C-alpha cells in the first residue's frame, strides 16, 4: 500500500505540473498571435511631407522713403488673419525688420485675434475705427518703422488686383487713400463693362448716363516695385 500510494502520489503531481506547463505554452502562443495580428492591423501610415503655404501676393515700393500714403499692396487669399499673416511676415521680416504689431479696421475682418503666431514669434494685433482706412493694413516693426499696405479684397479678379498693386506701389501723383484706389478700380471696371457692344435695349439707358470719374492711375516707375507671389 505504501509503494502504491507513493507511485500514485508522484504520478498525480507530475500530471499536474504537465498541465500547467501546457497552459503556459498555450497562453504564450495566444499572446504571440495577438501581437502578430496587431502588427498586421496597425501598419505604419505612409509619411507625407508637409505642404508649404502659398507665398504672399504683394507689391512693395523699394526706392527709399515712402511716397504718398501707401507703401505697397497686399492681396490675401482670405479674410483669416491667423492663416494669412504668417506668409506676409515671412516676406516682410527680412526686408523691414521683424513685424511686431499690426492694426486693421474691423469692417472687412470678421475675427481679429489679439496675438497671431508667425515664423517663430508672435505679432500683436489691434483694430481702430475710424482712424484706419477699411482697405488698409498698418504694420509696425519695433525700433524700425511703420508701413501701410493697401489690402486688395481676396475675391478681386487677377487683372484688377494687378492694376491695384501697380497703383499702390508705382504711383507718383497726388496721394490716394486705400479706399480711393479701390473705388477708382471699381469705376474702371464699370467703364470697361460699358465699352462692350451694347444690346439694342441697353443703348438708350447708357446715353443718359453722365461721364465716369477717373480710373486707377497708371504706374510710372515699375523698376522701383517689388512684386511677390503673382
């Protein structure tokens, strides 16, 4: 009885150890399958290079002190200062010194953040009315100076935008405000439309109209103008 009990007792423990070992092996295999499945299901996404933002579209006077009321013209792609200003300062910072502050009239800017991150620093933004022309952007560089740009509405047609850029950066005549330049170009556009062949039912109406006002003045010194992004 003693020997039988000993054999039975030994066999019992040996059998129990073998079952636990098989359980561990099965668990490891299951974990390995899970890792393989995870690696298959969560493959690394392809790396895409960041897309560079479009360059700012602007024309600047380059021949010394500012002439007139404007230092050039800027044609943003939207009325979102957060997305538009960084491209502008990327160009202006090397030319004029780091831009630290801007000011606009809120008429055409739906959102004016107090601070705008640009190229490694922050530009403080403010708004004033009626001190600032609705179609103008005022820029300040600490310790360097101040500049005023005509802001061409984003929806402006390319030909009109080119005329406005030339007028703001080339013009040597009597000083014109930003709004005066915009109004002059709108008049020019109306005159151009009036020059097209008229339908018979339109002729009588236009004969009664008075003469149009002066259009956007032509530039005189294109060599003094820096055009970017056009």
